[in-house]
């Protein structure tokens, strides 16, 4: 069976070797199947990163046997958030939480009606979800807010505050 989960990793001692490879020491790692718990863990660990540290939140797809053991990762990891404090040049962050929450919760809604309520073209949403076409974070947020208006499954003030706090720290570290 295939299982999706989120892996949160805190690395330290990040350095570039003479041959160009990057090495690091694994400080902490935790898995959860809940995106909201992953966000909370990520936010808590952000304060623990220091010069040379990297914090990564990955979406992982794995093949699981009947006893719950991981047989193999069946798809490449998708990095949702990456937060670096490092001297290595060209280190950057990614922040893709909005689309993850949208993907996770859209199965519970009539998205044609939600898009209409959010004033977002349904065809834009459909292309975003099925083929990965670009959709602005503002449009994603409007859809999520419309979903919250219809049913409070995917959005609340605490969540938006925490995500915007993480995003602000990432942009201004």
C-alpha cells in the first residue's frame, strides 16, 4: 500500500567540501501524516536552527507493508519548506504550504462552487491541481478562505497566523 507522510529534518554543521559535496549532521527527524502537525513542528524547530543549520519539511510517498514497515520510497520527495541559515552561497528557501493544504482539503468540497465563491477561475484551479500549472499564492489563499467560509476544515485564524509568521521569518532571516 502507498502512504503519504511528512518528514521534518533538522541538519547542523552544514559545510561544502573541496569536491563540492555538501555534508551535514542529522540533529532531529520526525515523521507525521498530519500536515498541520508538521507545520507546528517546523515552526518550533525554526528557533533551534543556527548558523550552518538547515530545516526541511518534505512530503514523502512510500510503499508500506502490512506490518507498517517502509519497503521503499515510491516517488521522489517534494520539499514543501526549506529554511537555511548557512554561509554556503545560493542557499535559499522554498515555501509551498498553501498548495499542500489546498491539495489535502479540496477533496472534501465542490471545487467548482468554491472557485466561484473565491473569484478564481475553475479551469485555473483544475490545471493547477491536475497538471501543476502555476497559481498565485494569493489565489490559493482566496480558495482556502472560501473553503473555510463553507466549512471550517482547512483554515482558521491560528493557522494563518502561524503560516504567515513562518513565511515572514523565511523571507527576512
